[in-house]
C-alpha cells in the first residue's frame, strides 16, 4: 500500500513492514523517525494482517480475525480511536470490535471498513452506525478526494460508485449520499 510519503508491505505470513516518512507515526514503528528501508510493524502478539492500506498520514490493517488496527495522524479522527493523539504504533479500533471486517480502505483523511454483512463503516463519524448497508457488497476502494468510493458487489453491474460529500471533520449527510451504477469502458 502506498501513502503520500510512506509504503506498507504485507508478507505471506501476515507480517507488516513499513518505510518512508515517519512523521505522526504513520509507519507504526513506535516513533516518528523516517525509515529508508522496510522495518517490521508490531501488531498484537497473535494478530496476523491480511490487508494493509495507507492514507496521507495514517495507515491501517485488517487482521485475519476481522479486526481493524490503525495508526498515524489522528487528524479529524481518521484512526477511529477515542483519543485524538497520534498513534505511533498499531492500535485496535475498539468502536468496530463487535463486527467482523472483511475489507478496508484509507482515503486522504478517512478510514473505511466493510463488514461480513455488507455494512460500510466510515471513521470517524460512522463508527457507531454504518454509512451504507448492502448484503452483496464485497470490496471497497477510495478516490483521492475523500468523497468518492468504488464498491464491488455481487450484482449487475458489479461496481457501484458512492459519492458521500462532506468535510472530513463532519459526519456525511445521508441525504446527500448518492449510490449509482459504475459503467466500465469497453476495451
């Protein structure tokens, strides 16, 4: 995964490595020092990552047991933690501990997670109620503008575009959220 100035690597055994700009703890190495070469990110003792994602100044990983860990710059609550202090090491997102997550994505200043029931959670403001719920949702990707997500689903067409405008520091206004089919160009 590539952030603005940092990279995350996921190995086959579930280990996570990071390198690049260390500001705000975005590397998850326990400090804010830059790392020219990949260094091991320490998750909790038995956690094995199955996905890694990176925003501009924050990072997250999804573990094999469906938990979300986040670290880095907490600006506007993008990490989903109760405190707004920078997290220089991975910390589990307790607000989503009761759900089993299957996918995650980071935008510039937000973190999104999809659970096994097709509910889309957006941190920080939609950690207690889903932004969207569709049982056929399977994967998510975020555009650079923080407002547009591409959702993969078991439907025809298989991709949907969710436009959820709103400032990163405000909850998304459900009345302004638009979900529409995404038509792919033919090759």
